[in-house]
C-alpha cells in the first residue's frame, strides 16, 4: 500500500567541523530515544537541545525564499503613488443625485459622505517587483525539502550540519521538490482564496455557508496530508501520486498526532500575530528568526513516527538489521 523504495539510503557524511551546524548535546545513554517515546515531554526536550539548529534552519528558509523580500518592498509603498479618493462608496451615486436635483438637503448629505482618504496606487516598479517575488513558487518546494530533511535528522537524533544537509536534500530531490512545491503553493492559495470568498458571502445563502465549512474541512485535511509529503519525498523514491495517496492514508492513521500538530501550529501563528499587533518589533522579528522552522519541526515531530511505524519499521528485524526484500530489490532508509 505504501511502497518502500528508498530515496535517502542513510548516507552519512564525514563530520567536518567547518560545515555549518553542530552535533547534538551529550545525551544520557540510559535515556530513551525520542523515536521510542515521541510524546509531549520529548517534544520540548528535543526542541531545547536543537534550538540553535532550528534558528539556523529558519535563516536558511528565509534565504531560500528570498524573492518574497521584493513583495515586502512593495508593501513599504516606497515606489507606489499616493492619491486621495472618497472613503464612502455611496459618494458617487449621491454626487449624481446632487447634480440631477441640487438642494441644500442633498448638498448636506453629499458633504457628509465626501470625506477624502489616502489611496495607494501600484507603480510599474511595484508590478515588476511583484513579478520577481512570484519566483518564490519555484523555491518553496526545495526549501521545504531541505528544512524537512534537517528536522527529520533532528528527530532521529543524528548529527546535523545545517548548510550541508539543507542543500544535500535539495540536490537529491530537486525535480520532484519543484514540481510538488508549485502544486503546494497553488493548492494553498486556492484554499485560502475560497475560504475568504465564502466567508465574505457566508450570509448570502445556505450554499455559501455550507461551502465555507467544506473548505475549512478540506484545508484541515490538506494540512494533515502535507505534514507527511515532504518527509516521505526525501526518504522514499515515490511518485507524487503515491506520495499523495500515502499522505491521505496517514491523515487518518495518525489523526491524534495530526490534531496535536494542528493545535500547536495554530497557537504558534496566533501568538506571533498577536505580538505583531501589540509588540511590533518582536512580532516582526519572530517569523524571520524562528517561526517557520518551528512549524516544520512541529509537523515533522508529529508525522515522522507515523511514517516510521508503517513504512520503515515493518522492513526491519528486532535486532535492527533490514529484512531482505528481493521482491522490490530495494531497501528503506537505514535507521
């Protein structure tokens, strides 16, 4: 059902001290490994031990999605044109009524609704910058693969070298990462767009109300699925169709861990948004130094034990040696 073709054969690089990263802190040899007990307690214990690696990974993700910074430049309004326009949309029909039948009464109403406000108009430079920022659609998938690979190795308590591991994973999965990355961005955009549109028209009819809740359910299902897709992509040699199929199965098989991931991600995003509105400097800094890598860490921590249980563990004996699978002539990622 899941397939077991290995994409990452567990090849470990030489521990070069000049490669950006660090070895994990010393661990009590009697302490259980995270994979043996991937619970709530070990989530924070592993997070604390790899805090600097998570921050470094977030930096790599920001550098990988650098085209987005051109969109941020547009948001500053530096190249935009500013003008004024009536704040109230009823100004135009009121103005037309005034021209048709001018009177002191219509003039008073027109004056009440003719308050002007500032309007920002995009310039040609802004459109060019937005076009450049759209290139993020091609870097998003590789960035997710690179960061997921680092988080998976953290989960397995292996040595982590941020710069090397990040590009190592991208190089091995570049084609599939770009293809699915584009699909991922498009699906996320369509889901957000549909949710916003149906929410704005929620009270218009029963159909729009039903579609709003349907889009919420589909968005949650897709969130569960994408938790597994990038990790499976870098661990197994599977087609995108099989990745989606397996992810759909895991969205049900790992429903408890998926729900925990959804809650944790939601809390992290809400707290960041609140800090951005209340304590602006700190709120702005958090996404650039911490948030995105933390989200990948959270989803990987919740998803990888499920992948290990159903796609890796069945192909290993109790002593840790792999079972000969001559039928497929391949072996899974060496644990």
